[in-house]
């Protein structure tokens, strides 16, 4: 019997084709209903937890997931649901807000570098150094030659991390303009969420096309063999979580992590431990 | 109908009585069987997740849980199960291993201070600055006048943190010598766990009574009104998790966290958002 979820799999962006960032690309067909899909995702999440233990023990690699996406695209939701499956001891979440005065006095990669997960750990960036070619570009916070030079800086930085054992996966959560509208509207009406809004967040909706251009160039310039970008259809939250959980399972499985052998001195001492 | 779990509640150590750290104190009677207890705990864990959201939004306090206990007393298990219930975005886990050469060149509180959770965050120390009056004392790593001065330093440090909005709760996971034996034996036979052992861990079992003295003095000297110590009967893992989850629920509820109001400029802008 064919795996009914086999079509639900992410592929890195294909640099030979124009990257689709329209409304249609924000949805993907699934032959499963929501209940079936969430059950399949629960299996993936249990597997993630299992894989994490050996990954942590093995200690050869770190895993870093970079999450980017427009407001309300689901970055927090992915962390809560997918990263919620991991043992908190081995997880590090870094959220990137507007840079502090100290951060602004440093190069743009400085604050990202500080929170790269060490080997054995599974990290996630909620926004990242990519804001420096996204919001910074669209809001014209630095001159074009400055942000334009950053694509190469990012690629070499990520190459260096990869050479040091960090496995990098990057997901752009892609929502349609209509879906974002509905989610923002719901949030504005929800007192447990509307306190978080900044005026600038709403203004960004008026810059939709400028952001689309910035996302496209980011994907084209910075999806590399060592640190691929995935465009995640995110209008449906259950599909989004499933796709990311599956990609992470496959990534962790590919490391073939193994438990280290027992220390010889401990082995000898353990013999006397009846 | 009385709450069947009402007897399962932690109280801070009672400084008017001699603290019991024998085998009997490692167990507590529960009228619930394991399935009922785990169901009751699941309810508490769901409540924790709910309380965390408002706690994070409110941002007036941080929560710091300090976990201490002998090897195999269940510190990792508490983090995995109880802290696993929280949204990873708002959690920070700090594990304290043997100090690095740099840490040894600093005062003993330096490394702890760096990982105190900021307001809005829920942190946990897996071992802590208390190792400096426990392992350091028992293994005679510094002269007695040095470690003896530390109780007061710890109390004033924790007082300062409390004054800055950090809510501190401290749990000593108390296992009996028999239960520890069984857990260590099982771990030594388990290839997914036995690689973690250090010879020193096994030797610590021969120093059982010296550790008991060190724990007792720590509890007596450092259980304060602002940062109480709880002795958690931990021979039964389900009971242990229930007790800690319940204490955390009560602690978070006591903060009466509330969501901040919506920004007025956003409220005005939102009116035009149909």
C-alpha cells in the first residue's frame, strides 16, 4: 500500500525555475483529511523526539532551522507544535526582533552567530539574519549596496557553519495575501494576541509586492546545496506542520547518529556494581 | 467531592523540624493508581501551557526552577515531561556541568547569573550554583571556609533576583539509596544511556552520607521565604512529576498575569482593517 502522505514532502527551491510566490503556491493538495493528517504528523513528532536523543548523544552535528515568513505566516506555531515535540534540554529557540543599539553597532551577522546551536543541540531561528535582506531592504534602512553585499556574506557564513558541523535548513512559510488578511483580522480581535501588534506590522501589508521581490531574491541567492531554502505552503497549518516535521525527520535520519561507546573505566567499575 | 489528589502537594521545607532525608521520605502515599495520576498530571500540564502564554505576555516576572538531586534522581525526566508542556519559545534550560577553565577563573555565581531567565521567560537550572556547596564540598574541591561563605552569598543573590522580578522555586529530587541503585544498574545496562557515565558519578555513591549532610545544610541555610526549597519524594516518577507540575501551576496562578492592552495607534489603524 502506498504511503498516503507520500506527496506531502518539501523539496528545496528549484533554481532552474522561477520561484512561485503567488496565492496558489500557498496551498498544496492532500488526500488526507485534517484528522488523518494530524495523526500522521503525531507519528512524525514522536519520531523526532526519538531521533533527538541519539543526535544529542552522538554530538557530531548541530541542527539549525531558520524560519522566515510574513506576519501571521505561522513561525510561532511551527515552534510550538513541531519543536514542542523535542526534549527541551536539547532545544534552543532564538527570536530576532528589531536590533538593539548594541547589535546595530556590530556587523549584521554578529547577533546570529552568538545563538548558533552548539553540536548536539537542535536550534531554531524565529526570523534571523535574513531580516537584513528583507525588512531592512524593503523599509530602506540601509543603502542598497550595503544589503546587496549581504547575500554573499550570508552564504559564506552558512558554509563555514556547515563545515563546523551545523546542519542548516531554511523554511520560508508562504501564506497568501487572503489568508494573511484573515489571520491578522482574527488577531486584532483577540485580546490575548492584539497587544503584540506594532504599527509597522500593519504597514508591511502595503508593501506586499516589495516583500515578494525581496523573498524571491533571498531564495534565489541563498538557497545553496549546503543550506537549502524550502518554500512551505502555509495557508493550511496542519499541512505546514506535517511538511516541516517530515523534512526534519528525514534530516535527522540522514545523520545516522549513534550512541557513543561506554567509557572503559566505567565499564570496569560497573562490573562491581551488582 | 474532595479532590482525590489534594494530598499530593509540596510544601517548602519546615525549618522548625529536622529535615527527613531517609528512604521513607522518598515516597509519598497516593490514593490514585498510575493511570489516574498521569491523567491528573496531564490536566496540570495543559494548564501550565495556558498559564505560560499570559505570563509571557504580562512580562512582569521570570520564573526560575532550580533542580538538584543525586544522580538518577530524575532531573532530566522532570525537564522532559514537565517543561515539555511549555511552548519552547518561552523556555530556557540551563544545564550545569563541571565548570570550564574560564568559569573557574570567575566567582561561583558568574555562570549562573548569565543564564537567569529574563522577564516573561520560564527557566530551569539542571543542577545550579548549589553544586558549589554540594559536589564541591563533598569532593573537597575548595577549603571549607570558602564553601561555607557561599550560603549567604547565594541567599543575597537570590534575594536580588527576586527583587528584580524573578520568581525562584527550588526542588531537591529525593530518591532512596535503593531506588538509585536500581536506576543506575538499569542505566549501566542501557547502551542509549551508559555512555554518559563518568567514573566520578559512581564514586559519589560511596559518599552517600556526606552528600546527605551537604543537602541538609543547603536546605536549612538556603530555604528562604523568597526562594523556598521543596524536598520532592522522587522514588515514583509519576508522583514526582505531578507534585512539581502542581507547584508550578500554583506558582504561575499566583502571579495573576494579564495580557497588556492593545497599542492605541494599532487600535486606530485596525479600524480601517476590514
